[in-house]
């Protein structure tokens, strides 16, 4: 496990207004940037598409399944993610951070990790530069393309780098035990793969289900995964600095022994 390397996913529901096409949540992005700027620790950041790439991938009927999608749609979805990435990068630069945008096609091939390239991201992070990548539409083979989600990238990066902390930011306080009461599960132990997936996701759908699926993959490799409300970014700092915070921790196999 790479000591002091933190991997953070900025959820699309945090950094955009998902109900408003192509609308970034500048306030949330700037608040997160200010918090992260105060942390003197190697970071790698992944972000989702929200009302940018996610919205347009639905419009052009694009999925994680490889297919010969509309070439114009491929271009539009890809460029929308670059545009959102630029908003985040510019926000971080303004607060003195050193973000370095990297497309997922630089370190994956047909959704498979290129380990040597992924390890370069660690070297970049250790140079006080922050690699920031994102879900995207990527070339597979023979004129086929596919969506690789930010959540899937979290699993890909975690498996190779084994960061000391893996954090998913959400627009809610964590995984709810009871949606009606808004009761947050503080901790889930993955002892001998005993996390009951159906129990975890019974009150969540869509994007949250995908996040939990990827988080459980990461837990299976022995890493803890933190689910935190990114609209309250001080909780991100608290999780990183081992200060008490509100959210859900999915315990990795190794740490729960």
C-alpha cells in the first residue's frame, strides 16, 4: 500500500447540477479546491461527468458496452468531459494547486490498466503535481468505442497503486441504512467477503449502485473506501487526517482482520 497517497473521486452530482445540462457547480468545485489546497499530501483525482458527459452519453445512447457509436456523439461527449475537466483544473490553479489533466486513454487500453503508465501517476503526485483524470468515451478496437466511468477508473487505479485512502464524494451524507430516516451506515465490514451487497444497495439506484459496486471491488483488495458528502468538503479533509467525520467507511479485507 502506497503510504500517504490519496485517491479521490469527485462525483458528477457534486461538481455539476445534474438536472441542468452542461452546468458546473462552481461553488462546490471551488470549495473542494480550497480544502484540497490545504492538504500537503500526494493526491490523484478522478471526476465524473454529471450534467456534461453523463447527460450527453444518454443523449447519444452511449454505454460501457463497446459499440460503433455515432462519431459526432463520440466527439461531443469527449469534448464535454475536457470542458468540465478544465473548469476543475482552473479552480485548483487559482488556489495554488498544481493540477495535471490526464485522459484515461493515457493509462488504459480497452478498459485494461497499463500498469507502467499508472505508476507514472504516482510519481507525478509525489512531485507535488496532482494528476486529475475523468470518465470518458474511449477507443476500444475496430472502430468501436465505450464509456469508461470515473467509478471504474477508481477500481483500475486502486488495484495498481493501492493508495492509503480511497474516497468517493457524493451529494448525500453516505450510504443510508434507512432512506426515510436518513440514517447513515457508519461502517461496513468486509470480513471474508461478508458485505451483503443486496443490503447495501436496497435503498440506492443508478449512480450510487455503480459506486458501491466499484467500492466493493476495491475493498476486496484490502483497502478501505470512504463515502463522503462532497458538498461538505471539510469532511474530505477530516477523513484524510483521521479526524472524526460523517460518512460511510467500507472496510477492506486486510484492515478488518
